[in-house]
């Protein structure tokens, strides 16, 4: 089974899922670690449509701070981001990189059209009124007007809040159903639908591998788990896969 999966993977689709742990060594906080974002903020205060309706100033302050943190010059891609961009360039089969992260470190490292931001993108903004998405705005405020429809007070970060539908789920499920190798990197496996991708991949016959600092909530669903920092585990995984020497 394992070697077949590797052989299949050499022609089959490889699907990689990343979470906040892949950006941790670039200096961005994760969510559920001891000093993570949700240890300092309540989700229902800053990351739901109801929070935005109730107190848009507070929600925009939260995302403006995260935008500024992500844009800091010392926040740059690490070796894990670079290894995944290399995998996209050099892999002979099909490849899809699904990230839960809203930062753009995968793009900065060179990941391209094979990248899907299922929870949206922090540096883009969306008008709550007409749905127009724009890039390049600085700090958002409730006084801001939408460039397209003129509505004031509806500009929000183009991220997926709790209770909202993640992005590109059809594309992701199609990829999972056809994948020969599924690799989860830097995610705690707390949030669905991403936490269920490993079971969809296994049901499709894929070999499943977790690379994480510690076993995630879903570790028992994987064929193999490796613990360690992403900047070490991911480059060695990519080297082994590209060399056809991945030990399954
Ligand atoms: N290398 C590898 N893994 C790491 C590292 C590292 N350097 N540092 C932390 N981790 C691991 C942690 O052990 C943890 O399992 O990354 C995981 C991060 O988990 P979370 O903080 O829960 O982040 P994530 O899984 O991406 O959260 C999913 O929840 O709040 C929502 O929308 C938000 O996209 C986010 C989603």
C-alpha cells in the first residue's frame, strides 16, 4: 500500500494543507498555542459576522494590527514556504497547496496558481455591500467608502469568519478525491472543514502524512506523523519526495 501510494503519487496528485504553524518561524503568531491569538482575543469578539455588525471598529482594529504584523519587514518566508514553492515547480504530477493562513508568505516564497487560500487573504479587502474585493488598502476604517458602490462602513478584510463558507471547497474536494498523497503541515486539526481533509484523502486511497511541532487533534487519522519545526521537516520531506525516496 505505502509504496504503491508513493508510485501513484509520482504521477498522482499531491495535496498539501498548511496552517499557522508553517508561518510561526517567520514570526507570525499561531492561534491555539499557549500565547496564540485566541489566548488574547475571543473569536466571538473579532472573527464572526455578528462581531463585525456589533462592533466594526473593534474588528477592524484586530485585523489592521494583524495586517501591520504580517507586513513587517522582518516577517519573511521561511524554508518551509520555500520548499513548498519548489515542490510546486518541480513536481511532475498534479499539485495543490491549500492554506488556512491569510498571510501571503506562500506567495512571497514563489507559490503560484496551485495555491488556494481557503480562509481568504488578510491583505485584500471586501465590500460587505457589493462584494467587490480590492487589494492594497492600508488600515481599514468604518469611514471608508467602497470604490465600486460607494457604500460607507462596509469595508472588511477579505477573510473567512467563523460561520462563513470557506473558499474554493469544490476545487479542494475534487483534489482530495484524486490525490495519492496528502500532507498536513502546521495545523492543530481543530477547525473544520480543513480538519476533515485527511479522512477524505484516506477514503480516496491516499497516503497521509502529518508534519507538525506536536501531534495534532487528528494525528491518529494519518498513516504517518512526524514532529518537529516546519522549517526543518518540510524541506527534508520535499527533497525525499522529489528524489523518489520518501519513506512511507
Ligand atoms: N512548525 C510546525 N508546526 C508548528 C510550529 C512550527 N514551527 N509552531 C506551531 N506549530 C503547530 C502547533 O503545534 C499547532 O498544532 O501549528 C499548529 C497551529 O495550530 P493553530 O494555532 O490552531 O492554527 P491553525 O491550525 O492554522 O488554525 C486553523 O483556525 O482560528 C482559525 O482561521 C483560523 O486558519 C485558522 C484555523
